[in-house]
């Protein structure tokens, strides 16, 4: 879970890199084409079973089976786009005319916007959690603060409370919005509580409570993130507006970034129009009869869609936060250049990664007290992520796979760094060959990474079928070419991530 600087690798001949690019790009396109063909061939059956919608494109249906994408798309149409636009306008006006009132105005706006969607009862739940978390934090006991906030997160899974909260709303989607909001705010309450426990005792009173309100109800990050720590939030919000050099280029930044978000949205919609990957993954019969290339296309399409989806879901809030002079976490890196579990955790959701490092991994010892503490700290970090997402059985498998993947990668890194193995490698392999060996090992890691992501996105049954078809039944026919293409992906990823910033 620890961060590290970019590894400088020996460059390979440009012809070899070009071949990797061609094979990587070509395999993506061909596997997507095969999945598209399978989708069209079984469109009638998929429409009967999963109720495909009328598409935005002539002659195409639309697969609405990805709950998260359909959920946020509908809420964007209903209210979120309008409230986010309102936030941007009010933030700009207060920055120009009343800069000293910007934080309280944005806090009040965020509270009113949340109330308009969640209702008074929904916001009252958040205020109760906020009040309890703040009160316990005044004792400045980290263990008590953790216990309090974990108990508050656990209330999301208490059946009687769920039924009461559902009765407040007319639709299930409104209840889910409350659920997501409480879960994300739970991370903010933990961040505030621990930072308050660690700060000097003389910093107390009403001011931290006001900042906690601002931090909690900051509208762009309120419902879904990305996550920013309490410490970073107040430091950045306290900076004078005049310090920013973006004022002259705010309009051009807004136009360019909005264009990029619109492009990402179009790509996501195009994918669910031409490939019905979410409906296919929900039917074990289709998973069993998918041709090998279409099976690979399904795996790639699922993880690529997840990536593009979060470019949109994090892109708009991050754009507004940047205009507010905050420094939001970087947007997710492309999953096709992810070749390790550690890289995936560092670069996909950078905000959550930083949060875990600061509040879970480092306080538990991390790598400072030897391998055992590192293993324990990493395991508890994944355990918390599993609990925060809901703790379902497939999430437990996913967390264990990621924990094992990170431990194996760290173990191999330590092994190759040992003086004995290092001397053997240096004596027998050239710099270019060492890079090829790293890419080969990364191909196996990438295969397991994709498998773990399929468990996260589709459930245990999807991971089980992929494992059976690729590594059991197809160990001699499907697995070797798949690993060869993943080797190409890894070479591209190594080439991309080793470039100087």
C-alpha cells in the first residue's frame, strides 16, 4: 500500500514497442468486435430477459443493466446536474464579490441542496452521525473515534433501520441516494475525527464544527466523492483566492474539461449500445457459450466501462472543485496500462488510496515495523474497504484476492532485491531482458487483477466461470495467447508509467 517513485526502465527498440502497441490495440478492437457480434446475435434473448431499452443510436438497443451508471444518469437528469451547476455559479459569484463569505455560503448551499434531494429526514440522519462523531472526537481518543464511526457505518446494514428509512421515500432510488451519501460522509467523519485527535489540544470549540459542516456538505463531493481528507480540504479552502493563477483561464478550463467529460459520457453510452456486457455477465449460460475472443472482450469491456464511468462520475465534481481552487485527486488511470495490484490501488481511486494510507495503513505500522506489520496493515486496509462497500461475500473474495496479490508482488520485489538473486540477474541478463522478465511476471499479475475485478463487478459466479474456462478448460488453448496479449499490455504499461512526469 505504500507509495513509490516511478521506476526508470531501460527503453526497448522502437520497433518492439510499436509491435506491442499494435498487438494491444488490435486485440482490444478485435475482442470488442467479437463481443459486439455475440451481443447482436443474442439480442432478442437478452431483450426478453433483461429488458434492453430503446437506444439513443438508430438500430441499437441500450443495455441498462449497470446499476451504478443507470442510477447516477437518472439522478443527473432529475437534479444533480442542476444543483452542481448552481454550486458553480454561486461559488464564482461569491469568489468575485464576497470572497470572505465563500466557505459559509457554499456550506449553506450544500446543506440546502442535500435537503432538497434527501429530504429533512435524510439530512437529519447525516446530522445525527455528524453530531455523534464530533462529540466523540472531543475526547481525543482514536480508538473511541474509530469504534464510534464504524458503528455508525454499520447502521447502514441494520434491517429495521433500512425499512424505516425506505418508508421516507417514494422510490428505492431515493433511499439508495441516502445510503451512498451516508457511506461517503462516513469517510469524512473518520477523517475529521482522527485529524482532530491528532491536532494540538488548544484547537477546539466552534471553529472545527463549522469546518466539519463545510467539509461534509461540500456539494461536488457530497454524494459520491472523490475523497479528499479533512486536513487537505481546510488547508486548500483557507488559501486566499488571489493565490490561484487560474482566474484568467477559468472559462477555457471549464469549456475544455466539460468537453472531455461529454466525450467520456459518449464513449460509455456507445459501449453499452454496441456491447451488452452487463446483461451477458448476469447470465451463466451466455458466459459458458461465449467464444474465447468474445470472452476476452467481455472481460476487457467490463473493466474499461468501469474506468470510463468513473472518469465521468469523478470528472464533473473534480472540475468544479478545481474551479473552487481545491486540488482534487487525479482522475483514474486507464486500466489497460495497469499491470499490478499495487499500481491499480495507487492510480485508480487516488483519493481513497491516500485516505487508506493516512488513516489505516500508516497508523497501524505500515512498513516501518517490519514485514508482519506491513502484512497486517495491508490486510486491515482491504478489510475496511470491504466493510465500507457492504461486506458481501463477493467483496470478501475480492478483498482477499487483492490482499494476496499485493503481498505476492511485494514478496517478489523483495526477493529480486536480495543480494543473491540480484547478483544472478545482473550477471546473466541484459537490462532489456530484465524488463521483458518484469513484463512476463506482470502478465500473470494482470490476469489475476482482471479476475479480481470481474469478481468485484460481476460477482463470484463471473469470476468462477472465467477461471474455469481460461485456466482449467483452456489452459493449453486460451490461457497462453491471453497471457501473451497481457504481456503486451504490461509492456505498454511499463513504458507509459516509467516516463518522467
